[in-house]
């Protein structure tokens, strides 16, 4: 993932990012406030006999530095800690004592620092001084016996600390905020990786196929007006007609699963094309669960008993199956008809091909509303009669895995795929569609269905 993609993901999930930053920063602030204060006090020892300076130390200062480092190591010996712990007026094991102590030589000197850390300033100073005193007595006793190379002495006693060394609010917050940003970005990237949804901001290519159009919400609160939808679909129609493959006369609509809006989009496409003067025939090829009647095409219309199933079994002819829309001139519909026991066999029959051939001589555009591609063989059989297919996905509910399986199925069957149409896409804040909707190009109410959104359902 490059920087541009990272910024795009962070912007898309900016609310999650900001919430995570606030939570992680709050955790740092809470830890800084609630951590108990820790104080540090240091006693300084001088390594070497101050009365009679050793000749080696006088001529070679490196000898003194080496001795200082040696005594630094000896100061942290558990035996020394046990001896110091035995002299304390309170109970403390040598392990607990060593966990509070630190020992370090002062570079290029013969000074040794013995430091103590504790939550109490007074006890911090007491531990540092007591440890230094006991260690001085121990080393000097060893020197008197000839077991140590030189004496040591207390140069500076530990002072009472006034400021805690931990927590350090400026340091903690200075490091904590960048860390909070990194952790928040990690949360966003993990959420993005685990999110199997298509996403409302999908542009360019989707799963290897071009995204040819984005349709906002078509019904309910915040729905796009029909005039705006018509403008989007006009642009889509122009895009399809100007492809190198040529104008698709037979256009099919399918999806990976149910409820992604293919029937609603097919209905709006038909209304727009008819309003622009094209003669349009719509075939409801989903005979198992027909949904075209629940769209704008079926509003206030009593559908006839005939339909595609009766035509395919030979009961009715094409003219009988065709239903002229009473409110839209030039728009005819072949409803699904009674549910047959074997829809796949009927769609595979010669009569389906004959129907498409017959309609191609009468109509400028033939639209086929097919079943979802993943629910059976019906869609595959119907799609083979189309010049181009639009694969519909719902930006809010379609899972990437389901869309991938649907597109894989389409590619495997050799169906001509025009691209992906993203339904319920996020509506841009500034849109040119409103400009066109206010002009004379908006579909006249006299030649189309009522302008209110009515009972159209984008999830059909």
C-alpha cells in the first residue's frame, strides 16, 4: 500500500481514526496521571585513598577508571545487597533492594554513583545513603585486610529529591501522541482489511472490472430524485453506446446475490430510455422470485396473468405476453408470469432465443432483469442472450467475497460484461445532477410515472 492509498483509507475511515486517536491519547494521559511518582536520589563515592595517592593512579588515570568500573560491578553484588538489607529498619529482601538500586561510574573520573528509586523521597535518600555507607565500610575493611586494591570514601551524600523522575508528563505525552497516531492508523488498516464490504467510495476498478456508474440511494430518507437518477443513467447509456464493442441493444442486469438493486436499476434505466424517445422492452427473466413489479414499473399497475413463463411453455404468443405500460409511451414489459417448475429449462429453450430475435426488430433497447448469478443456472442462461451485462453491487451490503464469486462465475461462462454498477453509493456533497434536474431536460411528468419516489425499493 502506497502513501496515496493509505491517505485514502484514513480519510474514508476518518471517524474511526479520530476516535482511536482520542482513545489512545486518553490512555496515555490516564496512565501519566495515575502512575505513582518515583523519586531518585544519588550518593557519590570516590575510588582511591585520599591520604596517600597510589603511585599507579598518579601516573596512569586509566588505572583509576578501571578500578572505578570494578567497584561499580562489586556494588551490585547480591552479597553486598544482603548486607545492606540486614541493616535497614524495615523489612526488604536483597532482590527488592537491588530492584530499587542502580550503580554507574562517572566517565573519565574516579567517581562512582549509587542511586536509589522509590515512591517516597525520604526513603529514596535513606536507601542511597545507607547503601553507600555499608559499601564504603565493607570495601575499607577489605582494604585493611589486604583484600582490596584501594579505599573508597563517601564524596557526596544523597540529597532529598524534590521532583519525581517518573512519570514525566511532557516526555510521555510527546511520545504518546505519535504512538497514538500509529496505533490508530493500525486499527484503521486492520478494520479495512477485515471489512468484506464493497464500500461506498469505490471508484475506478472493482475486483478487476471497471466501475461504470455510481447510483445513490433511490428510495427512503435522503433518496435521490428521479431526475437526478435519470441523468446518471443517461451518462451510463452514453458510455455503453460509445464503447468499441458498439451499442448494446440487449442489455442485462444481474448481481451476485439478492437485494442489491438490479431490478430497481433496470426499471429506472427503462424509464429513462423511454423518456428519451427509445422504444424499450423489459423482460423479467427472474421467474423464481420476480421483483420488477415492486419497482417504479409496477406502481399503480395491475399486472396481467400472462408473462414470460406462459410464452416459453407455448401457451401465449409474444404479442400476448407483451404488456404496454399505461403511463410511459414506448415502454413494454414482459412480466415473469406464473412461477414454473423448471425455469432453467425454459430459459434454455429455443423460444427464448426466438423471443429476443423478434423483439430486436421492434425495439431500440431490450432490457433483461435476470436472477442473481450465484443462485442457479437461470441467470447464466438468460445472460447469454445479451449483448452486454451490468453487474450490480450494493455499496452498503454486498460482500467483496460474494461479488468476487459472482464476477468469477460471469467470466467463466463467457458472458459479455460491460462493467460494475455500484448501487447505494455515497452521494457527493456537490453534484452536477441537480443542475440538470432543474432544467428542461428533466423527464416530463406527462410521459413518465409520477415524480415522487413512491414505493420504489432499491433493494429489489
